C-alpha cells in the first residue's frame, strides 16, 4: 500500500486502471470519501485538477468508507473498487488517458 505524498493519486489511478481492465473502457466517474478527495485536490493546481475532471467526474461520497478508498463507475452500472496495485499491462496505463500528473507534492496553496 502506498504511503508517500502521492498515495491517493496512485490509488486513484490504480482504481481507474482496474476498472478499464475489468470492463474494457475507462470509468465515467470515481467516487471517494471526502477526506480522500481533499487530499487528492491538494496535489494539483486548480487548472490541472480541472483537466483531470474533464476526463472523469470526481465525486465526494460519505458512503465510500475510507478503507475502500475509491470506487470507479460508468453509466451502465459497472463498478470497481480500489484493489491495490494493478496486475494488467501498460495498455491500461491511466497516466496516458488522464494526461495530467500532480504538480505540488507538498499540498496546493492557491
């Protein structure tokens, strides 16, 4: 389990990648506990977070237990919860799909 400054970014990517591997397409949205969303937002400038949200809706959800971390979903009812590091190929690399990476390892302070 990642514990570095970008741990929730990694978990977010791994959840999206697992969803693609399981369902054959990227998720439409990722739900997460509000505490996780707060941490994720702190890694990005407002502009970069907007680029991320243009690819996938990122939604706070109190129902997502902080131990589940993230739940990726599509509009057809498919879902996939965080499972840890991916076991699939680079073809499911979410970094290429998302086209953005964190720009502030010490927390955003805009």
